[in-house]
């Protein structure tokens, strides 16, 4: 009877995993492509101070940057994000850096990645922690010194960046 206990736990675990994985297609949120806004973020938003600091005051144009993320994240502990910048990635025309910002996280600069023409593609995929429902903003610095942006909204049902107090 005692030797049989690990086998029963193994079967229970296997059945639980099989049942859970059968439900995944029904529960997994769809991925959407961010829509390009028609104007820069409003001055009242949390990005009003973040963007000039990240770009050292350079003007930011909207376009060329796509932020792909699920529209609904069950929790904010590990949200997949993909940032793609339209660029030829040649020595004379490439992406220097990609910055991903969050106006609701305690640390607003989520990701800062430096690229060069040898990167091949101007693309970044990662998982991030998010403090509730928010809009993510990605900034791309090009080799000519111009800055481009794209954004996406994420609804988070359980925040990850909670204050311990």
C-alpha cells in the first residue's frame, strides 16, 4: 500500500496536466498587433516625463515600431512582448536601440536593448512583469538620430509589481 502512493500521485499529476493542457486552447488569449496612434501620448499621461528623458529631448515620430503582446494577461508576472522595428539593418540605416517603457511599473524602463547593423533584424522578444492594466510604449533610435514609437494596451488581471507595505 505504501509503495503504491508515489504511483497514484504520478497518475493524478499526469491526469491533471492532461486536463489542464486540453483547456489551454480555450483559455489562451489571442495576440494582437498594436494600432499606430495618430498623435503622441497626451501630456497628462505618465509618458510625458519618461519619453523626453529616454530620448534626451529629441522629437519622437509615430510609426515603424510594432509592439505585439496579448490583449489580456492572466497575471502580470510574465507577459510576452515582441517589439519589431521596420529597418533595413544596413550600416547606413539601422536601429541603434530599442527601449520599452511602462508608465505604471515602479521601474518604468522595462527593457533597453542596443543593436547594430550586424544584428540582422530589428526585433526583440521577451517576457516582462507588469503592474496592472496599462499601455506599453516602445521607442526605437535609428542610426540617423531619429526616434520612432509604437504602443500596445495590455489588460492585466493580477498585478506583479505590488508594493510590500
